């Protein structure tokens, strides 16, 4: 089963973390939450979810994980201000490990300069940013690129996002 690094901080979109995390765990995968420091509690922007952080970014290495999950909301925009999270995301993309980004999640990949030449989607307000970053943007519920990158636009797309993410994890 896969060990999935999940980068998350306050103001994440609640359902974009809770529903995929549940699907990953139900399929037998391990979900490890990562923020600036372990033990911290972060809250979703809807106030429905509180997550206790498993690991601090300074204590993890991309080589120790099989996949990366980036929930949306305001969390990815905050995380990309810290170069450690940008480098962490870039390491997954460069190593061709599975990366799952929903809604505003691709913002971290934009800053990591990892979307050039990739088919991807994201929340409509970042579509132009994704295009500027070199992505071939598609307004679809889920886009899978090179059997590595799974992206979706919004909470309504979670069932398709989960389905395609779990397909990529088969055999891990």
C-alpha cells in the first residue's frame, strides 16, 4: 500500500481533504499530514474539519513517500510561500511519483515550475495562472497526465478525483 504525503495548512477546503483522505485510507493507504510543525492542529475554511499534523516539513523527504496529495482552499497558496513545500512538491513531480491536486492545489505546482507541458485542471480562478505556467488547461472534472498527475477543479469533482487517484495507486 502507498504512503501518501499530504501538505496542508489552515484554510484548506474541508471536503477536498476529508473525502479523498477517507478514500485513500479505506483503500488501505497511509495518509501522512505535513505542515510546518508536527502536532499542530489546522482547520478547514468551512469549519467542518480539524486535522492534527503528523510531520513537520523539515522532518520529511519525498523519497520516503509514494505519492503527494495537495488539497485545495487557501492552504496551497500559503504553503507555496515556503520554499521547503515548493521543493518538496517539485521532488515528487521530478521523480514521476503520483501527485493529486484539487481546486487550488495546482498553485503549489505552479510555483514549483512543474506544470509545463502537462495536461491539468484546477479551480477556474487559477486557470490562467496554470496556462502561464505552461499547462495545457482543460475545464473537466478530472484530468490525468502521464499516469502521474491527477487534477480536479472543485468539490463537485471529488468522486472523479478519488476514482482516478485510486487507479494510479493500484499496485503501490
